[in-house]
């Protein structure tokens, strides 16, 4: 097994790096990494139903889709992530969350924490979750990754991950909401994240007897940045990849109530019924139909309409 040092904190680069390693490295890989503030949704989730996109837009927090399943998570520099990538026997079920989380559980025993594995992929102390895990299989390779809440901004996490399932109908994977906790709140005496990260690295390299420690080469970094630009920064992947969904909204505005029913496929408005005070807005429907379900795009389509911002906000 090889340890890859990961000083990069760019969230697009970090998610692209996992996919690049999974598909291009033959060796088994282990790494710890951190990202700046970002929201990461599961591959099969409906982004707009899981995230408060108004909050992320105002606070300049990127929303990025990963290639693994599972629910939505919030990353910042107070959150530590770990990734295993290894070859596997496809004759056996390769996704084994208990096996991959076992080293973390054993490590935390050094801090007298009673950690338990719960449900499909969560780690808890008491009744509070501090780690969620997900996986993805590519040919004979499996990627397992998990989050560790250490000193994450939990207030921002709660504001970002706001499910709006009552407004959306879809077959997407739904996040399961639960109470969370930072490990820093549970450790006595208190320690800093950098110290915790260093100790965890030493534990893992001993646990797996890892002698080979390296960083990405220049060519690998260039390839990863290219993947980040073409895929992980693209609207088509982060938003448009969401499964087909319908939106049902009734909004009271300063001008009267607006009612909207939309069907969105591959991120594009396929069907739209829009009413203002029970009057059907046929012209505006025609202007917005077959365009991306994206605020800036719809505002551009309604340029010159003094109620454009009110109308578009009613659709989200």
C-alpha cells in the first residue's frame, strides 16, 4: 500500500484526485486530506433538494458531486477526510464499510472514545454522528472514503444541508438527517486538528506497514486539474446529473401568489405550468421551457421583465 501526501485543499482537485487514482493507479492507496468550505453531494442525489442553494450562493460555497453514493456532507478545514483505494475480487462484495472503518475505530480507542459503527455507514460516539462513509467500485477497484468531523463549523453545516424534499418529487437517494458532533468537543485534554491528523497518519502507516510515501507528480497534478475543470466544476455534473424530478411550489410575493409545477430532466426544464393569481403565464412558460434549471440562465431568459427576479425565485 502507498501513502499519498495530500497538501491540496481545493475541493474540486480533491474529488478529481480520488477518481484519477481509482482509474489510473494500479497500487493500493491510502491518504488523508482536507478541503476548504464546500458541499459534497452523493452521485445519485438531487442537488437542489438536498442543499440550500440560496445560502451557498450568498456565501460562495461550491456544490460538488462526488462519484460515490450516499448522502450530502459539508467540508471545511475543520473536517478531515480519509480515502482507501484498492484492488478487489469482484467475486466477493467489495464494499465493506466495517472493514474500512475499523482502523479509525481502533485509533480512537487511544483517546478513550467509545466509538460504534451504526446503520450502513456511520460512526457515532453516544447518540451523535461524527463520521459518514461512502464507496464506489470501478472494474476491479474499490474506493472507500469517509469524513471525520473534528472542528467543523457545525452551524454552517446545518444551514447548508437543508432538505427541501416536500417541494421535490424524485427517485434520488435521500440524505438521512441526524445529530452530529465534533470530536474536538469530546477529547480531554483538548488537542489541535493538525496534531490529531499527524497521529492518525502514524497509526495508519504502522497499521498497514506502509513504507512508500509520495506526492503526485507534476504530470499527475496536471491531469487531475484538467479533470477538475472539465467535470467537477461543470454545472452538467454537479447539477444536471441529478435524476429526473418535479417541483411543486406556491409562493406568496409582494405582488400576489405564484404557483409553479415543473418537470426537470438532466437539469433542463422539460415541462412547466406557471400561474400568477391563478392566471396562466403562457408566454413566460415558453420563455423558460427547455432551458437549464439554473437561476442565472432563467433570469437571462426573462431579461427586461421587471418581475423576473420574483418569478425565478418562486421556481427554487
